């Protein structure tokens, strides 16, 4: 099974201008590329970023294609899954970029860095892992190891 040659995923979103706009302002972004960290596969989808009173709300609708191993016959197969994610990112600095905000210090959730960049890597990783099947099957009627041995699969 040959994996498609695709560009690496660029999960960074600059929200500097959005943070200067009124609450409710939005930006939309398309995202696609190969994930190459803990979860490997191809991701594509849309990301909407909405200005909130505390930071920005990220709303994603993503489709991920990952290679899994069948829990019955141990064959490798491509699995496509779609999911929606919604998380609020909080700034680590105030609008002027000088004072650290205590709210972000208290939170170990998602943050906007000092350069007003959102790194969506952790959000994508967490939601992808949560969406993976507990017992992946190459197909619903997979007979397991007997079938794999009779077809010469490893």
C-alpha cells in the first residue's frame, strides 16, 4: 500500500488582526496536509475562528485518513473518519503584548502564543485520537487470522 505524497500539515493560524476586532468577528481557513506526529495520516477540512470576549473560538470540521491495523486479521488498511471540534483559545499576553494574563497561566488548555499564533496541532491530535475506533476492522465481516493465513497476508 503506497501512501500518497502530500505536503506536511501547517496547523498554524495567525489571529493578530482578529484579536483587534470586535467580539463575533470571524475568519475561515482551509487546512490540508500530512500529519507526521503521534498520529500519522492525511487531514483536510475547514477551520472557522471567531473572536470571543476572552480570546478566540476555533470550530473545525475535519476529515482524517489514517492507516490502522485490523484487530482481527492484523492487516493494514486505510480508515477515513470525520469529526467536528470546538475549543476556545486564550491569549497568553494582553492586547498590547506586554502583560501576561493570569487566566491563561491558570489554564493548561489551548492558548494563543505571544506572537498571536494558534497552533492547532494539539487540538487535531486530541480529536483524532478520540475518533479512532477501539477495535479497528478492515471490513465488518473480517474473519480474523484464519482468513489472513489463507490469503497469505501478514
